[in-house]
C-alpha cells in the first residue's frame, strides 16, 4: 500500500482506492488464514548439514539449468567463506526444506535507499536498453517522475526497444486514463491488472481484494529491480535530512529497492510475463532474450513470488523458517506490521532463546488502522525481549529483513494479512555475509533515526490509545 500526492498541498494523502478497497473488503468478509509450512523450531535449531549433504539436496540453477553437484559444492563454499559457514549452511538447509523455488547463483546485487537513488538507477538502466523494458508497478502516478519515465519509455520504443507497462487498477486509481492513453499512443504495451469495471474483452472482474502489489522493472533480461518503491511523487526526496536541519516529517518516504544483475533478473522477467499472460493483457510481449552465458557477480539470490493462487505465502514461510533458525540476530524493517500469531510466536521465541530481535516500525503511516493494529502486539513482544523502534521524521514504507547477517530480503511484502493472503507480491532473498553487512549498515542507520519503545513506557500509554489498538486489531485481517 502507498499514497499518492496532492500537488496543491505537497502532502501525502490517502489514495482514494484505499478507502474503496477497505470498504469493499469489510463488506466482503474476513481474509482467510495463510497456510504455511512452518519448520519445527527444534529442527531449525539442529546441527547445520555438512557441505556435501547440502550440495546434494539444494537446487541451484543458472542459464544451463540445475548445477552439477561439484559445481554446487564449489559455489556453496564461496558463499560460506563470506562469513560463518555453519550459519549459511543452516539457513540454506531451512530454505531448501520447502523445495518450492530455485536459488540463482552468479548475481550482482546492489541496495538502493529511497526514491532518488532508485529512480536514478532505474532510469540509467532503461537508457541502456537494447531489446526490452518490462515494468510492473502497484502505483503509477501521473506526477513528474511518471511523466519523465513515460518520455524515456517513448524514446526507447522509438529506438526499437520493446516496452510493456502493467499497473494495478486500485493502486493507480488516482491516475487519469489520459496518461495511459498517451503511453499507448507511443507504441507501448499497457495492461491494467484486475480492472475494477467489467471488460468486454477481458471478462468481468469483481474480486477487488486481489491486487498486484509487486514493483518490478527488468531491462534486457539482464538487469532487474524490485522492492517497495512505486512510481510516485512521494519518493521525490530522500528520507534522511541533513543534521540539525528541521524538516517536514511527511516530505520524505523511507523505502528500499534492490538492483539485480544476472539470472535473478531473468526470474523477475518471467514473473512479469506470467502475470501478463494470466491477465490476458492485450498484445504479445517480445520474445525473451537468450540468457547470458557468464556470471555477473557472486551473490546467491532466491526470487520469492507469492499470491492468492498459491497454497501458502512463500515469503511468510521462508521468513518464519529463517527466524526459527536464527542464532544471532533478527532485524526487520517493516512498513505495515499486523503479524499473524505464528509470526508473533516466532519473534518472541527467538528473543527468549537469546537472539537479538529488533524491529524498526513506523511512527506515522499513510494508513493508520494498520499502525494501530500492529501496536496492539507490542506488549507481548516487548515482554519477550524483542526490541521495538519507531522511525521518526519520515513515512516508513520499506519491507526488509536481515537474519544472522547472512540472509537478507528486500521486496514488496509487508507483514500484514493483505500481503500474506490477498496480494501478488515478490521478494528477493540474498544469501551471504557481504550483502548482509550492507543491510545491517542500513538497519543501523534506521535505528539512529528511530525512537525506542520500552515496556515500562508502553504499559503507561493512555486508555484511549489502548482502545484504538484493540479496535484496529479486531479488524486487522481486513486492512
């Protein structure tokens, strides 16, 4: 979820579609419980497998297909050499126990913080496009950044590059149809995900709760981006102001994106193509390029899609497994935090066995019911030893995790019921201490911009705040 911006006031405002969505969800009934394959915490805490056993069981895929065992052993040895090899093997073993997604070696991953850095990297990649540009976004807002993007896409299309754009009907409900008409007129393939109004060509659609919350850009099947950042004016400035300078707390949105070069980018493109086909989008996408033969980098990446058609949320399952296997630290930064009972248990149990469990959560939100629902769980977590910090002076929209410094995730999934059971989402998991240290540095930066919530102070909050939290919690599965 995210807001667009009222140009007249330059203040984030709640997207009209969110009011509509909340109303229709309330009328439609409660979201179903997510079905998860949770690892037994006792098993997750068992001995790490030997390198040979792990190489035998783990699926590693490159442009040629599944790697041979000797190749897997060499690659896993390189990843483990980045840090504590036993920790890496433990987490990879927990990941592989579900067997529902592939791991891609040979990637280069770069962390992008906030809108300006992300848009600069995305625009630079599009500038270099030779074959194709595929963009999928929950929100495409007809503000300055989208106008610049549309002009660039039109120029690349005129150069012969195949360009396709998919946007969500509810997420982009505030964007005029004229904007997308202009994009189509430039020869760009455009598709609206799950249109609200019936369509003679694509069939009627009334399940408004199923939304496309993914943010994906793939250029030439070689460079991919994903994370929490929409094509929206709220990202026009960074979230970290200069020291000593007062700032409007709503002026900057704190968010995170990841740039991937290598086989993981091709996996992101395949997701866009699958969604385009399932949605019966008009026009055909250009044939996919043949994959590059050489590895681009050293990072091991897992692309984790999820959606209501799946039997369970893969992100939820993998994150629970990583928390259950954690030995040292669990550091989560989450925009919308209305967790399931299983997630509350996993976080509390990890803290109680001595793991450093810390959460950076919002102090303000573009959708306050979720904020209050999440706060209703604070006392249980704080009593178990979980440390909670609320980010100040910016709207938090990031969805990231780093576990034991060796498993990192950046994506579109929040820890709320909507992300777990109703939305199409995608997250990138990166295995290894090198990228993990970059994530930890960003987490420390967010901690410095946050205020810590203590159990004693929390228990003294006013009655009316408790009442609001209790009411929000009653409806947390509908937000």
